[in-house]
């Protein structure tokens, strides 16, 4: 196709050697992990999908994977809260970015689907750094090819179940409508948490409920721990395969302003962590953290939060040891 490669460098993360600024020609890796070209031999892999061609409001999420990697330099090997020791338990590396086509969203979706088929064929669990939420659709196409219809824990300010937006059926507001149409989801094992904001009708989530999704609007989350909710979600998900998709805009923009479609009165980072930790014990077959937009992330806190949430996802994967 002639499209240049967008994979990360094969060198180690520069911070681990100089610790100064990272402003050099060497690309960062997630959590200073080793880089390798493929998912062969890995139990889990961090992978970037640097697109924002599916966004409807503010762009910039194509820069999300790199900024998450940069901010992840602060991550250490153990989870002090849960005593998880992922790097003692499973083989993990950063396998760089999917070689997307920033001029053609449909071709990008094809490229993502093919890349994830290869990742999943190795038995590796992908931990994805977005990129806008469009990417969940082709990823779930590949996931469902391997596992059949999957359960979904979807954390977001928006349901992302629109049918057509400005004449387009593929974009960051439509992925889960497409997934339902193609039978990629086990609709009785889908929960959407944190939904809020203004809408185009009085009940923006009627379609989700009609499919059998459990919809947890943000008002149900205010001023409370979400640990009890996640106990119910674990029962709902059962033993079947589950995919976790976390849009950073689920968090209140006071905590995570660097995103394309912010909505006030959102979840706290504490609640975000509770949701992810509440997925421990599920048969997770893939996770993503999407919609980090560095141009609106003036302090780096949004990407830093995203990096930590991705580490929390790693810590709840099957086979991870806890002290």
C-alpha cells in the first residue's frame, strides 16, 4: 500500500537510561517494557492504535498512544493496592502501533481487524491504547471470530450506539451498534457504566436497553463506591469471555480534560479503578483505553491516568499472581 510503518522503535525506553526529558529519537514503550515486533510468546501485549479519524468533536486522539507511553514512565512493577505482580506472572511486551491509514477510516478498520487476528491467534491478550472509540468495532470483530459473542464491560460517558452520524455508519459514536448488528456481543452480558450528558432524544439509552444491555447512568454512580455494582456485573458476566472497553471521557473532565467529547459530572478516578479491579476473576480476552487527546491534556494528567488504568487492566488479567 505504501503506507509508512507507525510501529514503535525497537529500542528500549530512553527514560530508563537517561531519565531526563524523553525528547530524543527513541520512541517510548509502555511502562518501559521491552518492544517486540509480534505477539508471539506473549500472554499480554500493549498495542497502540493511533487514529482520530472517527471523532465527531475535538481531534487529537491519534497522539494518545504515544503520550500514554510517555506518562507510563512513572509506573512500577507492583500494584500496591491489590498486591498484584503482573510481571512475575505473565509475559508482557509493547508490540508498537497498528499501521493505520489516517486518510481512510474503512481501510483503517480493515487493518486493525487483520492486526488483531494475528495477535489473538498467538493466544495473547491485547491491551489497547487508543485512538478514538471507532477502534473497538474492528477489534471486537477479531475477538468474536476467535471466541464467539463476548460479554462487554463498557465504561463511557456515551453509549456509542448511534446508527448513522452525518451519513456515516462507522465512527466513534457507532461501534457498539455495528457490533450488535454483526452478532459480536452477547447482549445479556453487556453493561454500560457512566453514561450521561445531553442527547438527541429524551431517552438516549432506549436502544441499549432494548438489546438487553444493563445501562448504569452516571446518576446511579454519584457519591458511592462502585464495588457493589461490580459484584453484580461479575455475576452477570459469568464464566464466558469478556472484553473491557474504557473511554477516558467516562471520568469527569475535571480529572481527565484531555479528551474529545467531555461531559461534566462524570466518574472519579477512584471509581474508574474500582470498576477495573472489579473485573478481577472475569475471563478477560481483551481491554482498551481510548480517547486520550494530548492537545487538550495540558498537564499530562489525562494520559497519566490512562496509563495507570491500563496497568490496572493488566493486573486483573487471568493468571496474574497476587501476593
